[in-house]
DNA sequence: TTGAAAGCGCTAACAA
DNA sequence: TTGTTAGCGCTTTCAA
C-alpha cells in the first residue's frame, strides 16, 4: 500500500479511500491511484484492514458439513457459496466425519481466522462450548441437526414428517411387516426418522412385533448384510424403509442378490443419483439440500446485517418421489 | 492477548511463546498462561500474527474447482482437506462454473486473504495474470487442467490415454461405427479426450466418415437429444463413447427411450454412482479424483516446505471398468 | 479533498 | 526465562 501511495504521489489514507470506494476523492487522484494499483498488481490485505476496522469484519464465513465429498453436503455448500459470493464473502469448508474432536478443531480454526459467521453441522453431544462466541456476537446457524445445549438459529429437514410420509405410503399399500433400517442411533437425524416411522406404525395399530428395527448400520456393506438376514427370516418383511442414503444402496444390493427387488417394497430417505434409471426405480423421500444451504446463508447474512430478532428454526419440507420400488404391493 | 497476559501476570511476548509452543517458558508460567487462556476463552488471531511473522504465513490455502456441488470436485476437495488438516491448514473452497470472471474473482479473493498457496482449476484461456504471484513466490498447483500461458505444477488425469483405452475397447469388440460425444469444445479435457478417440480411430484404419463426432453438448438434455438423432440415422452407430459424466447419463436415457440399451454399446468417461446397479451396468473409464486431490495437496505442501525443484506435471492414471454396456457386440 | 499520527493484535529483535 | 520496543498493513481520528 505504501508503494502504491508513493507511486501515485498520495498518502496511504487516500489509497485506502480508493480501495474501499469511499467518497471525497477527486477524479484525477482516483485515476492516478487506480493506475498505480494496476501497475503494481496490488491486492489489499483484507485481514490487516479488519484489524483496525470497526466491527473487524473479514468477509469470510466458515461452513462445517458432514463431508465435503458427500453430494448432500456439496449441494448445501454450493448454495451457501452462491449467497456468499454475491456479497464478496469467501467460504472456509470443513468436514465433520461424525467426529466431535473434528468439530471442535474446525470451529476453533474458523474463530482463529476471525470469520464473521459460521454455518455448522454437529457431531458432539453439546455445543455449550460455543456460548462465549454467542455472547461475543458471532452469528451462527446450524444445518441438518440442531445445536444441543445452546439456542441458535437452525435450518433442518422435516425428518419426522418425511419418515412418517414414507411409512404411511407403505402402510397404505397394505404392508404390515415393515422393516426400519437406521444408521448410528446417536445421530440426531437417525432418531428423528425412527420416531416418524414408529409414530405411523403405532397409529396404524401395527404390532411392533411385526416390525423389525435394525439400527447402527454403518455403511453399505453392513446394511446389505442386515437386509439379507432380515429377508431370510421365517416371516420376512414385505417392505423396507431405509432411513439413510448409503443404507438404501446396501438394501438395493441385498434385494438384487436374492432377486427380490420386484417383490419387496423399498423406500429410502434422501434421494440417490440415477435412482430413476434403476429397475424398478427407487422411491424416496427427498431432502432439499440446496434449499437448506440457501436458507441457512440467508439467515446468517440477515444476522450479519444486524437482525436481532428471535431465534429462528427453519424447517425445509421433504418430498415423496414415487418411482416404483415403493409401490410394490405385499404378496396376496 | 493483553487480557491473558494481565491475568497471568506476564508480558504479551510470553503469551505469544505459549501460543506458538516456543521454548524458554518455565512450567509454572506455562500453566498460569494456559489457565488464563482457558479462563478467557482466548483464541489467538492468526492473521494478526501473520502480519509480523516472517514469511507471513496464514496456514490457509485456496481451492478452486468446477463446482463444489459436483462429486468429482467433492472428492478432490476432501483429499486436499485431509492433507491440509494434518498441518493445521484451513481450506477456502470456490466454484468455477466454467466462468473466467469467477476464476479471476476467486483468485483475487484468495490473495486478498493472503493464502499460503492455491490449488486451481481453470476456466479462462490464459493464466498469465498469475505471473506476478508466481514471482512473489505463491505456490500454485493446477488440477484437472493445466495452466495456460504460465508454467506451473499440475496434476491431471490421463485424458488422452483414457479415451484411447475406451475407444480401443470398442474397436476390439468389432465396432466400426462409433460415435463420440463431447462437451464444450473449448474445455481442455474435452479436447484431450477427443484426441485420444481420434488417435485410436485413425490407428484402426476406420474412415472418419463412419464415426460421428458430436460436440458442445451442454447437459443431460442436449446429450440425450443428440443421441436420439444419431440412432435414428440410416446408418446408426453401433457403439457410443461419451466423454463426460452428464453426457453419459443423457446417452443412457436416450438408449432407454429407444430400448436399445442392450444393443448399442456405451462407454463413458468418468465413473457414475450406482453405475453397476443399472441393467446393463455402465462400463466406464474412471478417474481418480481423490488421488488427484491428494497428489495436488502433497505437491503444494512440498513447495511450502521449500521444495524449489523443477516444475512437476503429475499424471494420475485412469482405469477401465467393464460392467456390461461396453461389452455389447455389434450386430452380426 | 487530503494526509499525519495513532493503534488494531500480534511477532521479531533485542535487552534484561 | 522474561519483558520491552518497534512495526507488520491497514483504518480511524482528526487536523489541514
């Protein structure tokens, strides 16, 4: 910046005015400074500026998602980026991997870099450690799962309703023996989806002895093995509700192995790429990840703009997509 | 930091020593300072530190990919993050969208935030604008596509060989009328894959009048329409090589519409999720995005560690995966 | 319209 | 082992 000032024959404050598009710079000076900037390939240091700037804003936000390699997270990320870029904000992205220590480290990394706000998914069981940051006024929006131990803005899918919708869909087609497949029971969304499932089973007056609840499925392989075991029982389920992406893929594989994909109904929670190209197509309850990301970013920026309104809990609706696998009827 | 120093009854330099795990702090002082840090929930400002620190490192890198919503980019991103996190680095991620102005803006956003290095995919036709940054010593690795107009480290898939492999696979099965489907011809990878295709066609002595080259397919829909048109010709192709992901999906849809998915061979460039669950399974040349990200991050960190060796062009091999669609024989 | 001086939170250099 | 002073690149404050 000193070099630019010297080259343009002005003081550093004038260069500062030009960079920040402040008023009270004559056209001639403006041109001279801009020439000097171009000539020296000068890029101002945002963080040096934020040090003294009132509010200390860095035009940077932090985003913590399940894993940046996961398409669900990718869609959230993209929506957040699109909102951020409009305002000249940059986005730090980190992956959580269901690991509480990664959560803490990521948040700390964001804070040490003085982000203006954060959009977070949680893995640990309490976010009380964020209390001091809230008091300091760090805007914070939770996505996919609500914070525990603190009250913050959040943007969530309607997990209970989505699961209930899928379950009702199967019950309406006459299924009574319906299996529930869930991932790690300590994950908040897993519990919510289980709740929706059980609610509908109860309302339909189906005995819980008829339903199989299989939880803590970690990946495709364990899910596939669990489904193979289920279907080899004496009274196998006539329908399956799989409450997570990878588990649904495992279930599809198991059904194929037994050649039952046209005889046993299957509905998955969360959409799958090319699900409509399989035979039968896979019926799902789809979430709206870019809607979640968009809402979260809007809420965060509203807070950054000074919105001091009450905490908002935004629920993004899910949608049932019938493609065939969920419309299979129970054997007569 | 002043508050911490005061509370611990030491000077700020001592706090600085503790934060940075520098030697020459007595155990007693260390404990007092750490207590004060915990008590005040103090998190040091990395950027304020970097201002004065020699080298000015911020432990931050910038990553620019096609789109963070794209699974290919997601895998690269995740691999980069895994290497970065080991060293306490944070990652800025941005999407390119094949838009030269987004490229410039993203790079500028990174530089203004004083990243220590960048991993970039390009959209614009020349990266000569980065010359000053190179001279200033900003480490830089290009992924997926090489930089143009400057000489930098890069990590690329073997696009020409991969496309040649796919083409040879089809020729070896007796196909003569093979169609090439490509995306925007100005995209570097598109040209490379076309080159590999044409090389094998030429070596097999197949007349180019027998092959159909359809380029500038923008998405699934245009690809699907193009394939429908191709297959309705008098002399339709007996095999299709689709050189990009979304185009392959469009081709699959078109083949299904005409019920030709078991009669016309199809090989795609880039793997598709659940490609093995379709009927027939989709044969592909798969890239190794996490291998690309890993190699790029390793190279970048080697440069950050002071490696001043010659520019490296790393090629990550592709792999042919036979699943059925590519093994369909031409009609007798 | 412009610039000089002070200071943001931290580390380098040096002195104690 | 510890602290003091200066200064990183910028913005604020205030005077010219």
